[in-house]
C-alpha cells in the first residue's frame, strides 16, 4: 500500500499486509527456484540425449 494511506490503517491491517508481503516473496522465490531447477534438468536431459 501507499505510505500515505498507511496512517489510516490499524495495527492488525498493517501486520496482515506485512505477512502477505512475506508470503508473496516466498512464493516468488519458490517459483524462481523451480524454474532454475527445471532448466538444469532440461540441460542434463539434452546432454544425455546427444551423447
């Protein structure tokens, strides 16, 4: 949320926003890690198929 709107939120809403931000970051990291892992598996598979 915008910083100017944050003063209108109560403590529970601010805590929930921080929790959601942390969960969102965690999900993004899992997605990026999975894509990297799949890329490595594909590289290994393609090298194995060319051998």
